[in-house]
C-alpha cells in the first residue's frame, strides 16, 4: 500500500514518501499520485471554492 494513501496527500507528504518509493524513483511516474494531484486541481476549480477565495480577497 502507498504511504500517501495512509497518511493523506500533501506536498510535504509527497516529498517525504515519494522519494522513498521504489516505483516513483525508478520510473518517475505514479498513477496514484497523478490521480490525487488531478483530483486536487479539479477541486480547486469548483465554483464554491472560487467564491470562498473571492470573499477572502475582499472582492
């Protein structure tokens, strides 16, 4: 099992655990990581989140 699956995704966890991952080190790819990062970028474009960010900026 991938450690990020257990501890949760964050940039810090990615740096900590992916550098020790044999698959990531040998191939430079990780389908699970790619999935998580695409999910995070999709979530950031959601309309609800954009409204929150606009209100926090004072617009």
